C-alpha cells in the first residue's frame, strides 16, 4: 500500500546531541511537511517542501533543519536538542499541482516520538 | 493570521449514540477549506471530512457530517451511531485557498466512546 513511513518510531537522544528523523513516502507527492506535536497540543508546522523549494515557518527555531534529497525522502535534523524539543514529530505529504482547485488531503505518517535525556 | 478554536478538550459518548464536536475559526478570507482529522491513540492522523467554504451544502461521509455556518465561522462535526473505533483525538483544521496547503489546527478534542 502507498504510505508515509517514519523511522524510527521512537528515538532517544541526549541533550545537545544531534539527531536525524527520517520520512519516506511511496505516494509520489510533491509536498512534504514536518510538524511538531507536543503532548495534548495541536500539530505545529515547522517547515515544508514544495518539490525542492524549502519553506520555513517564521517561528521555527534555527536548531531545526531539513533536507529533501529526492521526492521520496525528507529528513528532519535537530542540531542541538534541548529538553523542550521532546515531542512527537509528524511527517505528512500532499499533492499540489498548478491549477489545482481542490486541495488534496495531507497524508500523515505514524510519527516519531523523540525523548531528550 | 487564522486561528482555530475547539472549546471542548474532552468529550465522551455512549456507543451507538450521536455526538457533536465544536469548532470555530477566525479568518478574513472568503475562500478557504476546513477539515476534521482523527488521531487514534498511537496511530496516525487521518482525514475524516472536508468542506469547501464556497459550498453551502454540508459535507457528509457515512456516519460523519458537518454543520458549516460560514457567517458564524463555525464548523462542527457530528458523529452518528458512535463506535468504539471512533475513540480518538479530533482536530479541526483550516486551510487558505491556494498557496501551499498549510493547515492551521485547533487544539483538539479527545473523544471517548464508551461501551
């Protein structure tokens, strides 16, 4: 089945130790998103890629970076994780084409729960 | 900036009964889209239903329907014949027309369906 895959599902890292979360998709969608979701809160968009174009949210800390080497993969890099970065990180994809009238839904992965010790 | 408000942090309903989740939003735009997403415990978020603001007819998907009141900026979700599998967090979300499909989520309502 076509899907959005996130690895690992659970990640433990030490304070200040760089960590990378990965997302892959078999949907061939051109838009990929990274959300941060803290306990009992709404998902918060960090950034997204529209094809190769990177779009950073204004309030996303510089500590968070992303790479998209190809259509299928997208990575979230946290350069120096702090205790406040412990959260669920959700990857999502959607298909957006020029001239599209209706928005296609966003397909979410199962998330990676990051713990910072 | 758009905001989405879900005023019910938690709700519960008996199996087979009907429940309505509330959502209000704030925007100055005339054309936009609204969504309800479901996030079951430890499972991924999935789309339940969507509504285009230019459509007056309320969207329905099987047991799920919405009451879209554009003037009041209200977008409630009704779940009929509730099932145990409906237990989840429900997020209301807003998207502007055009652009890059950025979703603005409410804080969510935790729904528990009791047997």
